[in-house]
């Protein structure tokens, strides 16, 4: 007999293998925010705001331990974003997110 619904374990594994990690999601959301004004210069204040908003958007519903671990992982791969445009910063954040998987 064929199944019409996917096996929950198979579905869970598919998500784990194809979805970015929470840390990567934080970096990707921050990158999306920076692309809104991609020609503007990148500043520490703008980067901090983008990371704070991305962190809140992605990690708020998760348990504290998961939030802390994800932030540590995201910060560990944060590239230098000084002296570039927000668009270039977004590209670097996407590359860092790709490293995380």
C-alpha cells in the first residue's frame, strides 16, 4: 500500500538537510535588510540594528539555549563589514551564512 503522506521522520530529516541553520537564518535576514539601501555606506550602527532585528525575528520563539548557541555561531563567522556598502555587506553575510549551512 502506498503512503499518501510523507513519513514524519523523513520530512524532519529533509528539513534538517535543506533548511539553513538558525545562525545562518539570522545572517540571511540581516543581509536582506541591508539590501534595502544597498548603495549606502555600511556603518556599525546599521549592522548592529540589522543583526538585532534579524535575531529577534528568527530566534525569539526558540528556547534560550538554542538562541544563545545560534548567536555564538553567527557571531563566530561574521566578516569584517567596515568600509564597504550595505550591498557588499549583504553579500559577505550571505557567504558567511553559506559556511554555516
